[in-house]
């Protein structure tokens, strides 16, 4: 799944990313299981989940600033080293029966906060490791490895390990973070990995640097429009995902025992999309490919909304997931190729922030609509939103004649 043509440093980064993703897939469900073992209060269990979702919204832009200030390779290694220590301490607390609700809330919050800095540094480091034309393929390979490590290996293993010993998934997660830190340290030091600064230049305030990144993103016509389109599509995706299990069980008649297999269709589709992202970008060009992907996703989501059986529904879900992964790979690659090196962390964080803002809105609206009208109209509305986004994309991303 890695590629010799992408070079030794990319293989190291890929291995580190896969190791970290495997660990994430272990501790995320294990935290939920541990919370359920500590308390049966659904409000507290939900609070542990929210504690892991809030930091990207609170600190995402701040993580982008420090990804542009610090050596990105060392930043990633230090973050993974600290994350290894945090989950190792949690494993010890579980063994000693000291993992109460407060401990779980703090761990979930700290891990997610550290993750915002890691993600910004990783996004900004990749262009220093592979040629610009190889970025779509590199991002696709990273997403493919993460899909396998998280969807096929980590998530199923988490429940098995937790059943064997509640501390086991956290102990193994500590090992994966430590391995990832060592792999990142093995990357060849390169001046490009250290954000450039002008000789004698003084750093501005943190807020000033955040604003600088936001202004640059807003001022780049194509990148800003792609970011807004991603936010609009995330509104539909989060809404559909919020009701997916009910739609699968009630409308597609998926038996409860088969839901895991049904959900795996999305993982398979995402893997296929990740492996094909580079070829699509090479054939059509990144911006044109984004419009084609949105059109394919609209067709797939429409088919999913019309399906009334698990087989066509699962196939449509797989195609939709493939398109989503291709979009994410191409979106990241376009930014990495066009954003100045000293702004990559901040602009990448701003892109993710804008995209994340619509997710809770979509999920909330979907929950309210499903309670009032059922899940079928919600999925149909998601398909309608994607159709509108596709039309907007074909207009907004049309080629601009040279001045």
C-alpha cells in the first residue's frame, strides 16, 4: 500500500500515521466502553465523547500557528511521545481501579487537543517529503492505510482486547504512539520541514498569525471556494451519519448482527477511493476531479436514499464513501501545492475548522428531523444538499481565463 516511488521518508511517515491511527481506533471505543463500565448515566458517557470532539474546534487554529512556528518533524514526534505517556498512565489507572469519570474526561480532552497540533504539523510536513505532482497519490495512500488500520484492524480489536483486560487497549495504544514517534524522528531532517522566516523578522502575536492564515485562505479564490463546498457537503454527511444506523435497520432491513458487515462497505469503498485518488487527479487535474467526485457522490447518495434493501444500499454507501475519501485527498493536495510553506499549518487548520463547523449543525438538524418525520426524508435531504453543492461546484470551480 506504500510506494517505493514516493521515497523512504514518505514510507516512514506513512508507517507512523498508520501506527497512530491504529492506536486511535483502539482507545476511542475503549474509552466509551470504560465510561460505560464506570457509569450508566448516558449524560456522562456522552460527555466523554464530547470531550474528544471539542478540542479541534477550540484549538485547531492555535495548532496551525505552532505547526508554522516549530520544526514540524520534532513537533509530531514530541506530540506522539506525550500521547504515549498519557494513554500509558490511563492503562495504569485502569489496573489500579483509579480511572473515574474525571480521569476519562481529562484523557479524552488532552488526546484530542494534542491531535490538533499533530494533524496541522503532519499536513504541513508532507509537501517537504514528496514531489508536488505526487501529493494526491501520497494523500490517498495515507488515507488508505488509515482506513485499514482503523476500520479493519483497530476498531474490531478494541472490543476484544477490552473484554480480555480493560487496560490492554490503552497499553497497546501507548506502544503505537511510541513507535510512531520513533518513526517520525527517523525522517531525514530537511530545512523545508522548518517553517521559513525572514532574517531578523519578529514573530507577531498568536492571534495576528491566526488572522494571517484566515486572510490568506479567504483571499485565494479556488481554495476558499473548495473549503466552503467541503463545509456544505459536511453538513449533509454528518446528518446522514447521525441517522445511518436507524436507516440501515429500519429501512434497508439490515439485521442487527449484520450491521458491522454493512458498515464495513464504507471502509471498503473508502479504501478503493484512497488508492484511486492519485490516478483521477493525474487524468483530470485536481480541481476538475473535485467536481466529478461531487457528481458521483450525489448519484451514489441518491441511490442510497432510494434503496430499500441492504445489498444496493451497501453498494451505494461504498461508492459514496469512495468519493468522500477521494475528495479529502484531492482537497488536501491542492492546498499543500498552493499554500506558501510558512503558512501551511495555519491555512490547513483553517480549512479543517471551516469544515468542522457544519458537522454538529447537520447532526442536530438530522436528529430533530428524523424524530419528526423519520429517517427517509433526512437521507433524501442529504442527497438534495449534495446535488446543490455539485451544481455550485461546477459553477464555482470553472476555469478562469488568464488576465
